[in-house]
């Protein structure tokens, strides 16, 4: 994993899997652009923010190079309203048309590093074509997202950024596809997944920003599909077909 400037937050590479264990794709507040290559061909896929975890067999997953987008500029870079992408997977050509096919042709035979640079460069070009007002809105949304992933609540975040709560909620929802409250909840669950699995749940709740253990359990089950204890014990939902393979 590494961080890139501009529109891209992270670059993740994933080789094609061959085993048959259930793998978890955690919920995510960010949209991603992925170069995928597998038995069913090569393509560029956009995944919107994911509000629930998905479970799949890695044998269904292709090799991927994934650009995880910063919340502020994601919509402008992709050229789409983010509310319409939540929990959706679409081909990039459905959003960009012929330029997406040209980009895919250019990247098809490249290694992962070159693919990542090509994807990030294409996104940056589209972002730079936007207006100064677009850039200002993106900066405001990025700032709000950073505060919401800490201990910030919407009223406090709005005051710190010098905007009304209503303006912040509307702007954030349009730019990210999620309400600030839902964004913060998904981020907190992702924080639980990222820390040591052996810690007591009450300690994890305090460490990751939940009011108490019961709130952690409720939010965790809502987005992961199973209670925290079942997840820790490996009692996961049955795997489904990867959505990318159905495109």
C-alpha cells in the first residue's frame, strides 16, 4: 500500500487467488477504480462506497490494481453523482465512454506499478479539468471526512469548518454518497477490523470511538452481517459470487 497525492488516497494490489477460503471485503466509505484481470478478461471497474461487507471465495477474484479515491474529489474525477454509485459496481466505460477503452488498451500489458500510475494519472487529468469551485468543495469535504473519522460529530465539524450543519450534510452526502453519520459509522467498524482481534470488545469500543460495547455490536452487525463474536470465531456468511465477475 502507498499514498498518492491528489485524487488517489491509496493503491492496493491483489494477485489472483487460487485457494477456496472465504475472504472478506470490508465495507468502505470510499469509491475505488480497479484494473482487473482474470479468466473472464481484463477491464476497468468502478465500485462505489460499500455500506455492507461482502464475502466471496478468492478463486472468483481476479488480479486487481485498485485506486481508492479521496472522498472530496471522487465524484468530479469519475464524472458521476456519488449517491448513484453507493453499493454499485459499474464498468468505467459506462461513465467515461471511449476514453476508458483507450486507457484500458494502454494499461493491459503493463505491470502493477505502471497500471497504478496510469490510473492515477487519468483521474488527475479529469480532476484538473474542473473549476476552482469544484476544488474548494472537494477540500471542504476532505476536511470534514478527516474530522468525522476522529471523534468529531456533525455539529462540531460544521462549526470548525465555518459552515452550517445543513450545508455540510448536503454537500457531504452529494460528494461522498453517504451521510456524515453513516460515513462515521462505517469508518468506526473498519477501525475495529484493523485492530487486534484478541482485545475485549468493551476495550475495542472505547478505543475505536463507540459509545459502549452495545453500540459497537449493533453497528458491527449492521455492516458486517454477523455479530462481532461470530466474526471473530470465523462464523461468516456463505460466500457469494464477486460482483465484478457479473459485469
